[in-house]
């Protein structure tokens, strides 16, 4: 029987891009590997971000309440299922309760890869390192990857994330917090900022799916202009064309490189083909 991959996305700090990383990178990756819809379990009593992707065809979302619930039992039921899945853990107390239950129950051993998202602030980097330490103390052999969120394409990544990666310009501390991570776990991928992410939520889908839509928008737009159709309809088709370009750019620049990083970390023999 082929192994069903199980990923964990966690950081105790809120607003670090956990949901974006889960839906825009991890879910498409798991879908590509399993060739079927992926289950996303959102452990969060405050937010239900996964609802924004209710029209996606590559993921089934399930919201899990944490308060007044036996997380050890809940994690056992979820992680022992024969399915490809991603667990997206909320911030603050939710993260503490879920990760403690995951470690104490030994269900951490079911996790194939932990992804720790962060933004570029000092607290983000410290929180990411704390999550890393907590997970590795419970499971020293756990494979971990860091996701650097809202990366600004116009800036050098070592400049933007100098607190975590180290300031290679030599202005401040050349050693980043990543130096406190085991050498084999000093692996990360950038999650670039893009309007494509915001609009994909409005369409209830992922950027990966929007980039893969096989629709000749160019022909539709040209015909609409030639036929003198309603300007509002032409503007909408023009918007869709621009969005498709943005999604294809995001696929090439962010999603596919992240796939390759994850593949290497998991020591997968087969690489992800960009165009299939």
C-alpha cells in the first residue's frame, strides 16, 4: 500500500501565513503526490480561514474545535486514517494545546513533514525557533522546513529575513537564529506576496488551480472587444487575463520551487513536473 503523506503546519504566533502556506503550497503539493483530494484539518477556535477555499476541487476542509475537546483522542482518530492530509494549527493557546497533545500522545511520529511559517519580524523568528525546538525535542528525527512568508520580490531575502537568516551585509548580527537549527533542518522556501493569493480566495480556489485552468481567455477577450460587447464584461475578461498571468507567474516563481524544496527534504525519487 502506498504511504499517505501527513503534514503539519504550525507556529504559535498568529498572522505568520499558516493558512496561506497550507492552502497555496502544501495542499497543491499533496494533491500532486496523491492524485486525489487532500484533507485539511483546521485546528482553530478563532478562525476558519479554510472556508475561503470552499470551491477548491483539490481539498476537503474539516474544522476541529480545540476547547473542551480531547486533543489526544482527536489526533489519534485523524492521523491513523489512511488518507493524505495536512493539519493546520491555530496560534496562541490553540497551538500549545494541540502540539502538547501531539507530542504527549506520540502521534508526532505519524507526521512526515512539519512546516513552520514565519514573517520577517523578530517575534516571528523567535516563535518559529521555539516551535522547532518543541517539535524536535519530542521527535528528533522529524523532518522540518521553514516557510518565509510575504517575501518582497524587490528585496534580497537575506535582507528582509536578516533576523532569522543572518545579516550577510555585516551591518548587524551576521549570525541568524537559523544557526540554532540543526544543519540538516536549515531548509526553507519563500512564499512571495502576490495579489493572486487575495483574488484566489475570492474565487474560492487556490492559485495553483487557477494557474491550471485550461481556458482561452485571450480569444474570449479579443472576440468581446471585436463584437463591441458590454464594457463591464470586457473589463472582467481583462481582469481574468491579468489574474491568469499573475497565477502562472506565482506558479513558476513560488509554488514549483517550494515543491522542489519539499521533495528534496522528503527524499522523494520522483520530481514534480511543472506542466502536468
